[in-house]
C-alpha cells in the first residue's frame, strides 16, 4: 500500500477526505479479492488485538497515517466473519448492493429519527418494510420499524405485547408502569432464545417469569401442557412466544396451533423469527413457518439471511397504533405528535438511528424476491450436502434432522463413553476456533456437546462446506489420538 504523501494533522480538515477514500477503496478492493480463501482467524489474533492498548495521544497523526495503522493491525486482530467459512453463529455476509449503500449511508450520515431529519432515510424505511412484509407474506396492514437486530426487534414486539396486556386490564403500562398490574404470564417452548429472555428482563416482566413447556430434552413444545396453563388463567391476558428457527438445529415451534391457542385464550402471540422467517421464501421450507401471519408480532434479523451489514433487524406488529402508544417520544423541539409524516423514532426504542434503510432498500431493489429465494434455496441445498457428508463419515454423528440451514452433529469415533465424547467435542470446538481455517463453536443438544454450523452467507460454496468437514475430522482425529 502506498505510504507517500501522508498528511499530518492534529485536527480534521477537508483535504484529508480524498486521501482517506483512496486508501479505503484500495484496501477494500484487496480485501474482497482475497476474502473467499482467507482463514477466518489469524494465529496472532490475541496479540494483534492487544497491540491497540496505549495511552491517548496528545497530538494526532492525521487520518491517513491512522487508517494505515488500523488496516495493518486489523488484518490479524479481526475475524473474517464476512467470508464464506464463518459458520459460528447465524451470520450473513454483505451483498454488493448492501455494501455500496452502507458506504453511502456513512457518507450522507443521515439521522433516521424523523422525516424532518431525513426524508430519504424514513421513506426508504417505509418502502423497505413494506417490501419485507411482501417478501415474508405478512399482512400489509401491519406496522413495523427497523432496529439494531433481533434482540431490539424482540424488545419492540414484547413491549407492544406488554402494552396490550396492560390495556386489556385497564392500565396504560407505558404511562403508569407495571405496579398496578399482576405479573404478566409468559409461555414458550424450550426453544426460547436468550435474547427474548433478556428483553423480558429489560421490560420489567422478568427473566424468571417465563414458563417453558417441553416434551423432550431438545426443548420441543408441549402444546397440551401450555394449553392447561392458559386454561388456569381464566381469561387473563398472557404472552406466548413462538420460535421460528431454533438455534441448535433450526427447528420450529408449531406456529399455527399457537395462533389457535392465542385466539382462544386471550393471549398475544409473539414469533421470534430471527433467521427462520426466511423459510417462508421457498416452497421447500415455507411449511415450517406456517401461521406466522396470524401472530401479533414477528421479528427477524437483517444481518442474518438478508445479508446486509451489521447492525440491522426488523419488528412487525399487527396493530400499528400500539407502537405509537408504547414508544411515545415528545418534546417542544421535536416533530409534533400530529405530524402527518412518519417519524420512526416515535414507534421504536431508538431516537438516534442509523439509516439502515438504505442498505435494506438497495439489496431488495438489486436482487428482488427471486434473488433471495435463490440464496435461501442454495443454502438449504448446502446444509443437506453437509448433512450427507456427516452421515457418510464413520467418525461423525448427525444429531438432528436438518430442516433449514443449521447442521447439528458431533465428532464420534465410536466406543467412547458419553462423558468422554462431550469432553472430546468441547476440545474440538476450541481447536476449530484456534485453528482458524473455518469457524464454528459448540452447543449442547439433548445433553450432548455438539457443533452447530450455520449457513447464511451468500458467499458460501460447496468447497467451503467440504473444507469445514475435512477440518473437523482432521482436528478430531488429532485430539482423539
């Protein structure tokens, strides 16, 4: 990289911008040219990350020199999660259209709070949310808002549920608080995600207030037991959390029967569809998420299968007016509550909001319904390919049916007790991360330590799947001996 003509400066100035753009375009071009074949993590990641420890400089060295330092050290300190060999969480990459729009978002630096702060950002959010409802076959009349991700999207949906439960009992919770209400019952399966539990704590409902009903060690929903608890409420409002895409295997709660129970027993049905909602894009998988359109709130992540940059999520609510009552935000200097324009900061938790809508709109405009259906169906096929490789290997064991894009399996050479198998697979998970060629961590499924690689990045190819299995077997054999 050319280090000539670097400008020293202790304050920002306009002349730096051209040089900064040149450096970043040069670096980005090189990075993306290499990304497909880069290891996910460097052997020197710990040292490289800690190399940033230093005292605050008294005199700055200017933008260009600083960025060159950052680029040089970031190479080893970062994890190449944008590439096709990162399977550790359900993480997408960034489509070319979303990448370009995200750079434009930074250049324009829009405040996506209100129409007056950015008509562009707000209008594209309204349009993109409408397109997403169409993409996921959700009712057009629903309201929605963009968030940082599925956690804040769950917060929005469950906050609307809390408001609804209060209003059913004559209390405006957002105005008066929870003190005049009995505890709000929350029911789910063993598949409930940690982010939903976290949100229940933030909302004052309580992390320990959720009751789960499981019919087996995996956490599959026990509908009969859940219905019995609903009957005991004698019509008092409750919240049901359905899970569309469980994190260990990609399995689904039965959403349609949950919707039936919600209708019969005066309950709010919230569906956490962080990545599983994308099942509705393909005839091959849409049956898994049947009934989602009957829920009261639904969440989904953008930085998962939509493949837009971090951070991005979406919350959809069947009664749009609830969002306004839940997240009311007024002051003399802010837009009037009667402003006819949409003001997104008044229907969601964030007031300072990045214009995520540019990337979402751009990627949907660029690739459309057919493009995203192709991405999902390609990943379904790649997941099945990985499952076949696991089943064909004498030292690997598939632990669950592959329904979507997660493959749950373990290294099992045979003739080892369960305790030793768990220890071996824990060591294997650590070894995979340390090795860095591919990336996936461990989980526990039915009391077995397992790997759960997730396929969500548009860049993933068959050879990346094959490499992952080869690395797992290679490292497993070393640990076994």
